[in-house]
C-alpha cells in the first residue's frame, strides 16, 4: 500500500512537473504534461462527438505527429483521446441518437429515449458520473495490479508468451463482432502482412522483393492509418448528412434522489464487468457496454422500462465501457501485449520513442509508467468538467460539413506518414491500405483483427522460434511449462465454446441485436 | 536556395523509382548548388549527418553531440537525420548515393565493419564507396549472467560450456550486432559451444536474462550497471583491455582469454571522392572535440572513451576491424541474405 502511494506520487509529480516553454521569445514554466492531458481529453471528446471518426482512426493519424513530443506527453495525450472518446460518444448518442463511438451504440437506446422525454440533461450527467466512477476504479485497479503482474511477467519465457498470444488471437476471433470466418480471414491476413521483412533468426528477407524499404517490414503507422484513418474518412463521405439535434431539450442536469438510487447498482456492476472484459484480449470498451446492457436488462427490477428511457440502461454500459478503457492498459503496460486495436497503436507510439513495452518499463521508466496512470485520473476529472457545461458547444460541432472536415484530415495524414521515416514510400503504402480498408468496409469485414494479427504475428513467430531454440527443437515445451499449458487450455476452451452450435447462434444474436 | 536544393536531394535519395525521374531535375539544381559551394569555404550551408540507427539510441545521441559541436565551431548547422533499418544498410546506402561534396556525412559503428562479411548482398562496399573521416569514441561491454546460475567467473562459464556443449544460451539484440559478435568472438576464442538466441532490440534480451530464460549476454556497461547493482543480473567481466572505470570490481575477459576485446565504436565517413580538404578539416575538428576535457569527462561517466586517430590511422583501423570480424563471422557461420 505504501509503495502504491509512493508510486502514485511519483506519477502525479511527473504529470504536474513544470517545464520551461518559450512562446514568442518569452519563457514560461508550464505543467506541459497537464496540458497534453487536456489536449488529449479535448480531442477525444471532439472525435467522440463526431460520428464516424473513432479513437483508433484518430490515434493512428496522430502517431507520426507525436514524434517530436516527449514520450510521457505522447502517451498521456493518446490515452486521453481514448477515454475522452467514450465520454464524447455518449453525448452524441443521447442527444442525436447516433453512436459517436461503437462503445456507445447501446447508450442510444435508453439515452435517446430519456432525451425525448425531456431528461437529456439527466442522461448526460448519468453517463458522466458513471464514466467517472468507473474510470477512477479502473485506474486504481491498474495501479494496484501493475506491480504484481509485472513480477509475474518476468517469469514469462518465450513459451509462455507464445501461448498467451495464441490465446489472445483466439480471443480476438471469438469476441470480434460480425462473421467468424471474416474475423479469422482478417487475422490471417494481418499475420501474413506482419511477416514481411527480415527474419530475426536467420536474417533472410521475406516478401521484400529486393525493395530496401520493405526489408524491415511494412510500417505499422502506415497500415493503421490506411486501414482505419483513410478508409473511415473516405467511406464516411458516402453517407448523406442527416442529423436531428436535440440541444434545446437539455434542461436540468441534476439527477433526482431516486435517479441516484437507481444508477448506483448498475454503475458498480458495469464497472466490475467492464474491468474484467477490458483486460481480456480482444475485449475492450464496445464489448463491455454490450455486456453491461444485457446484464442490466436481466437483473433490473425495472426491466420493463428498458428501451423506453431506463436510467440503468445508460449508467451500466457507460460505466462498463470506461472501466474497460482503463483496464485494457493492464496487459499492455505489464506484459507488453496489446489487447485491442487502440492498445496496438499505443505499442506503435511507444516504439516510435524507442520504449519497448513490457514489464521492464515500470523499472526503467517509472516516471513514464506512473505518470501515465496518474494522468488518467486527472483526465477523467477534466472530462467531467469539460463535458457537462460545454455540451452545447460540442453539439455545434455536429454542424461542420464533412466535405470540409475530411479532405483536411486526409492531407494531414499524408504529411504525418511521410514524416515518420522521411520516406514517401510509406505514403504509397498508406494509400494502398486505405483502398484495402474501403474494401474491408464494403465486405463488412472488421479491420481490428487485422491490426492485432499484424502486431501479434511477428511477436508470436519470434517467441515460437525462440522457445524452440531454447528447448533445442522440442515442441513439448509448450505443454510442460505450467503457465504455458494453462493458457493453451484456455485457448482450446474458447475454441470449443465458439464451436458449440447453440453458443455460435447466441453470439450472432448478441451482435445483431441492438 | 541552396537549403531548398539540399532538401530536394534528400527526397531524391529516398524516393522510389516512380518519382526519380520527376526529381532528377531537382537533383540537377542541387548539384548546381553544390558546384557553386566549392568556390567558398566549407561549410557554407547546412550539413547533414545520416545516422543509420534508431533515434534515441547511443549512436543517435553521440551523433547529436558531434553535430552540436561541429555546428558551433564551423558556424553552420549540422543536422542529424536518423534513417534506421535494414541492419544499417538503408541509411548507409542513402549516403553512398549522395554527392561527395562534404554536405552528406555518415555515422558508422562496428556494425558496418561486421556487415561487410555478414551481408552477402550489399548495395555498396564500405572502403570503396566511402572515405574515412575520423573515429569518435569507443565503449566496452560487460558479460552478465542470471544470478540463479552457478557461473561466477569467466573460467566458470568456459568450464560449464565445455562440460555440456550446447546447453548454455546467450541472448543478443539481433544477428550481426556488436553484442552478437562479442558472443561469437568469445565462442571462437574459447572453442566452446553456446547457443545464440537473437532478439529484436536489447530490451527484450535483457528482460529474458533477468527473468532467467536465457543464462547470459553481452551488453553495454552503462545500461547494465544499474541491473548489476540491484542484483538483477551478475556481472562477470568487462570486455576492454583494462578494467572498466565504471565497473572496476570486475576482471576483464582478457584476463582469462588473452587478447579478447569486444567493443562498440563510432566514427564518421563521407562518400568516396569527397575533397581531402574537407575531410582534413572535419578530422581536425572532431579530434579537437574528443580531446576537450569537459567532453572527455561526460563521456567517461557514460562508459565511452574518445578515440584519437588521424585519417590514415582510422583507415587502417577500419581495414583491421573488417578483417577481424570476417574471421569471426566465418567461424560462427552467421550470414544474412
């Protein structure tokens, strides 16, 4: 407990540290990290409010721009975008009945109904309170479990890592929304793309066709920006702009005593469920909010009211998605393994700054590690302050025409990709993946598993071969080491579950439902 | 104008074939700019130092120190351009194809001398396509083992490896890196069999030695010292000719294996045919820099010592180094296609 407090004070110290900044020849001492946190929260809310543009696309597009910033500032800002987007997403869901984010799809159901009944203000503050409570709880969990988990992580050898990644990839398939076959296809495609470049063990170059730019593989930033950024922006242009805005209905923000009583249990349940689902590979905020909604619908006394403006239907999912957003940092920061696409982008952000994510980050960069965690608390607080009074302003944003917004975004993307390696080849790769990304959207194939395959594939191969090298070619090593065996059994169990016909049918229903 | 021309050359060097034609015109302008530049004293426009390694690594950091010093002394900005990848081949090739006008320089390390034998196919030959300018500094490595092993000294390591050939493993930050070559040289000189386990970057390798997945590795003295002090790893020996000032309590590998040294050195080269006047000027400045007491002290704290050499001594040093690693690479059987 004492070390936890000491660690957190290191973190707060790092976030609040004053740094000199020169503006127009004048020098100021400013808490720059606090500023990055604020910028992240604002950008996050902004893109959360705008339907179509999500945190994955935004972070992908901002990656190259972060090159010039200090690593802690970058991570603080990017994570601010991530959890900020969930706050913003619920605003659009409640007021316009459009999910700003996939994670706020379910919030539309009861949130919008509440707004139509004149309770938009209450719905918004419920979402904010739920998110804040869950965000704090998730951050506390992250702080408490980071040290013990990182200790365990040092016991992880190549065999354990390999088995963990097998589990992760199978998890990504099972939990992906939409068609199972397509999810598998996307992962395999990602794996294939990931092995382009020089093989670590033998130095043989694979699929590089003697192009030196391909010798180190396809740049992750280029792929992520193409598949998410370019593709999302371009397909969004096809949609007709058609929005009905509900701002004049935002009247009383304060929930009544009865409202508080009704939201308490759903917030607690949502936080717990979200925290668990956030840690799981392939999970994350969207799954958490779906899960929490179905849970509330089942256990609530007022289940008849669901779909007609039940406050539980807002409190549960909103807490769950924010808790999951925080806890999904746990596997990234302790094991160096990204559980979802946003975390995969964080790996990219860390590698750009020459920080190899993994258990050693905590010891080698304690300020970075605890600073990031401390910033999440501050960020969550900022978001509550930012969101409630400024809702009117955010809604105005929905009136900026896409035809002006999107071309500007595309241009900045190109500049960004070029600046990572000062290489125009990367821009061509981005465009190529942008076209691929549009095809994926047309074929209704979710690109997130592709990105996970792309990141995890090379890591998995490296660890497989390293494990085999250390065991001198004996494959039983994966089954004789207890941790590794446990994870392989879990992976097999997941596969078995998904193969059961009833479950497969239920799965389709869950994702089709809302 | 010359700055703009300079930027265009940069773009031309990196551009894929499709764009080359379009940029040929720009390159012509750049060449014109370079031609007029010779008339005046060098340097009269910004100079680029290409670092073919990752940003933030030791090579990048020392290159920036050199760039800062040269910029202050020669009154022109020296910019560092990190072009990592392809085991340093990508960035190196960019300079090989740059005009030999003194405005494109290359930071090199023993990765380059090893690559001469390691890579069967290279787009350039180091001693033919480049002219040596000056070495910068040299740092030695430390041999560490996981504390749970019974290896307490270099003789222990040799006897355990001899007793059970192929049982021990050593980690490295990748094939062909100085850390890998330090291990291969150790194996070649002691005639023992220890399995090489390559990683992508040294932090993964370090984690696995601390975690006990791999028994030993060679790593830089400055990064490993905190882990040795915290007893996360056991320091066995350093790889210089004398004991290392940062870890004076450790013996040298050479105490047991006479003649063994393993190091990482950095230096500067320019495209072949760069005017000798410019090379001499740069050699003079860098040699002045590395012998400045303040710089010497800062580097000493980081485990690096200055290398004092004329251009001719450096040329001989490079040729010797290429020959030394060629032997080790051949014995180890390492090769990169």
